[in-house]
């Protein structure tokens, strides 16, 4: 039986364009190591990782904003000519810790269209959430000890790294735990309060982009 014209013209499914994530991290060890592993495991998402050796929220935010301007991704910028690039995202990932300019750094990013993966007090909270819902107002030293209990290979005085192949498969658990903490902080009237992290919003976006770009 001959195929009709509609059948012949029917298009095959088209793979979504690979959205790019430009991530500026304030740390030189834990954060970039985590995102490099995520890039390897979720290979269909494009991830560009930049580190800030100064390790302060404001300098990380400023560098991310400058990159967003250069890429045409900042608010008020002329859009990139490539329509695919218009869907790229610039993120600044930094900790509250004891930094005095944390809120100003968040505000700078928000005002320029740069997304923020903030953690209070530190990124180690995000790693802990891959295994348990940790809702205690611990400082960074206490969180480092708790992470060491969960992941004995983590050395707070060394590389500050984990076995990412065992940790990252639990990323959806971490996203759910992080969302619960954010809901509680919002209800308390302290959206940036301790403990909280928005890194789950970034990993969720990356996972979705990887899924959308995966070959059929």
C-alpha cells in the first residue's frame, strides 16, 4: 500500500537544542568538583564552569554579571543573534558563611538576570541533603563534620571532595530536601535563613536540559 503525501512529509522528532549553563563558583575545590562530575554524568547538558579563587560572594556575582553582559544574557542586554543561545543561563554559586556582602551579591545577580545557587551557611549543606533532610542551624564546621559522618572520604582539611559517582545519583532527593527547607524558611519570613540552599534549582534545570537534549 502506497504511503500518502502526509505520511511522506511527516517530520521525525527533533532533539531540543542543548542549553548551556555558565556556572561561576566561589570555591576552588568542592563546588567545581561537584559540577564537573555532574557534567560528566549528565552528558547531554552543556556546562561551562568558572572558579573564583577570591572566594567571596560579591566578586563571584560581579564576574557572573560581566559574563552575562558579554553573552547578551543580562537584563537589558541585546539578545544573542543565535536563538538557541538566548536560552543559555548564567549562574553564580556562593555561600552565606560569614560574608558581609551576601545579600548585596544576591541582589546584584537578581537585578541583572543572573541566577543564584546560594547556600546558608555553605555548600556542604547541599551535599548532605543528598542523603538526609538536615534542618539544624549548624555552622560550616558542624556541617563539615556531619558530611564526614555520611561520607568518610570527605576531608574538610584536604581536597573537600566526595565520591561523586555515589552521591550525584541522589540529586533528586537533594532537590526535594532543599525545597522543603526553602518552604520552611519562607514560612518563617527568612528566605535566606539558615539552613537553606537554592542549588537544587540549578541541578533541576540541568537535569531537564539533559533530558530534553537526549537523542530519541
